C-alpha cells in the first residue's frame, strides 16, 4: 500500500487521478492539495459505489513525512519551485511541463520561465509508458507526457525507428475538448466560450512542440521539428490528432504492418483496420489510444489519425499506468 498525495486535486486532471486512486487496491490517499478550495469537503464514489468524503488542504499543511508518492497536477511552473519536495526521497509523477525537457534553455524558449531546479531535472524520466517500460520500472521520478504529445509520439516513434517516413515536414492538426484548457476558468465559463464555437491556438508555438521535437529527435539522432496547431472543440474531453506524413517510398501497407507489429500486444493501443478512422467517442472515459491510417490521392502522403481521452491516456490514466510500472504492479490496475 502506498500513501499518496495529489497536488492540484481540484482540477480536471487531479479529479481524474482521485477517482482512479479510490479504486486502486494499493493506493491510500493521504492528502489532497487545492489552495483555493482548502478546507472544502467533497464527495466522490469509490470502487464499491460508496461516497467517500475527501478534504482539500493547502500544500503547506501536508505532512510529507507520511507520503510515499506524489502526483503533481499543479499548474505549470509550480513544481520546479518546490525545493522541499524535490530534495526529498519521495517518488513523484509530474503531470505539468516542469521536468519534460532536457535542455535548460528550452524551458525559456518554449515555456518562458527560468528553471529553478535543473540539478534534479535529470531525475525525471520522460514517461511514455509503452516505449519506456524498463526505464520507468527503475525510476522514482517521472515527467508524464503531455496529452497532445502522447497522441502524436505513440504512432510516430516506430515509423521513424524504421526510417519509413520523412522527418523534415511532419504536420499535425489536433483537436481537443475544453477540459484540455485546464481549470484556470470555471467549467460553466469554459462551456459558454466553446458553445457553437471552434478556436485554433498554439499555431507553431504550442508548448507540447518542445517535447515532441525532443523525443522524435532522440530516435535516430536526427533533428526533427514538427509543425503543430491545436483546436478547441465544443466537447468536454477527447483529443483527435491528424498527423500528415511523407513516406520514404514506403507503401501504406508497409506502414500499417510496422504499426501492427509494434502494437498488436499492447493492451491500451488499438490499430483499426486499414483506412478506418477513429473518433473521440471510441476512447472517451478509457485509457485507450486508437490509431487509423488513411491514404488519399497523393502518392507517398498519408494521414495518421490518433484518438485518446486527454484526461486519461493523455494525463491521469498514463500517470497511473506509470505508477503501476514504478511499483511493479499489474500495468492495467485501476484502469479497467
């Protein structure tokens, strides 16, 4: 049994982690931080269907001496300032951007902040579960990948490993539900903003580009820079990424077979039959990622369509998957 603290527990992602932790047989929630909601008690159903009362507290009031593991769901630029926690021996899974990058300068270039704790940055492994299992099992601090990045990296990594696609002109257009914006605004305000509306943001400068470029470049040690834009849709959750790739003369069937061989044994990754395309309804409220592959009239041009739930496989679900790997539990525990 691991005593767990969830920081930023009142946000969309934090709330999902709380729900999963309540049905996980080896997790005991010891503390929930939510500064604006500190002192509030809320009810949530646990795995038995009972209403479990939970209380928010301030970060400063948490007794970390009794904590084995921390899930950090605080806003970006928060955790890297928490010297007391970072200098401790407590295991951490960080769901913010604070420890995803290797280069100190890239935090300034992409995130706009000076990193306060680069001396512990290398303690955090970039935890893309399906591709880093053995490293995650040996690590005690994980930088959980971003939601868009997860939807993009999982289908691309194996293709780049096989030199099946060109890496100089990968273009990605992603759509997300409004929960991807976090909880900087109230839910009702977010709903009003997205009702009967579609907006584009982060065109060529979205924060997730940094980790996508970093991880793709590592595969064959060839600098890879994608072009990415995101769109907010009038739905609560789900991500759909259209990834436009140029092949290295590789046929659609060959591309499909590479993906099939890599993911045929993966519990949470599904490759649809050739030319079938996923939708967000296929993945919402699951830890699954579904991939489709389609070729149009252009030779050597393909579109990969990737769908996941931004709050689960794109955040809380992958965090629990990584937690299970870290402690040698069944990887799917708490997620199905």
